[in-house]
C-alpha cells in the first residue's frame, strides 16, 4: 500500500531546491499536526487548515502514521456510504459518500499511493486468520475514508457539505454508530 519515497530526477538545481524546501516545510508541519493529534487523543487525522496553518498538508494515523503533502486524487472507485465524525464538530456524525478504493499522489512521493477496503481472499485460512483479515479490512477501509476526509479539508470541504437536504447531523453517543451495510463501528474510530 505504501510506496518508497521519491527518488527525484535531477531537474535544474533551482527547481530541486524549491522541491526540497516544500517537502521539508511539509514534513515540519506534519510533525506539528501529529503532536496536536497525539495531545488531543481523540482523532485519527488532521489537516493543517483545521488548526489555522495555511498549507496543503494533512496527517492520518489509522494503521500507521501517514503524511499527505499536496495530495491529489488519481482515481476513486467503488462508492460506499460511511459514518464519519470530525474533530471540527466534536460529538457529531454524518453518513458520507466515499470510495472504498482510492489512488492518490503526494508531493513527497514519486509513486502513487493506493488505499483499499476490499476484502482479501481468505481461501485456505483458519478462523483466526479470517478474523484478523476482517479486522485488517476494516482498518484499511477506515484509512481510505480518513485520507478522503483530510483531502476534503485541504480542499475547503467539510463533511457537513456531504449532507443532503433531508439529512441531519447526528449526535454521537458512547454507544456504537451504525455504519456501512449496518456494521457497527465505534464513533471514536471514525473521527478525523
């Protein structure tokens, strides 16, 4: 799912210096975002503009820490509905249209990044393995949705913008929130 860091072709030294500076600044902002996220302890993603930083940088921490510097969609497939929360609107949730499979590019990586919540083939796996595969699938889907949520923030889109006229913001309780295909998902897990 993750690709190795970019091995930058040798453009002019001036262009190379600008690129390096952009990535270094992005990584410094990402470090600050991770510190804020860790201090809060109640989210899995954060965009720079959520905390007053004017930069196209976001972080996601579902399966592992991810830094998104100037992320752009390459492809979105397999539309789903997903229950999400947002640190900008604590204690509330919205069902949003998202995509199970996305491919994005980032400033700091030459390779595209692929995120998917698709099921893996479980043929020949034991019950224990199948349970772990299901948990991994749920985390991969959550990660794909969180990446989309943070890219929305960077593009000035709030999850409230996904509401249709007949829908409303739902209050999250300590109980679980119904999600895609009536699966139960912890409200805290979907907050970014």
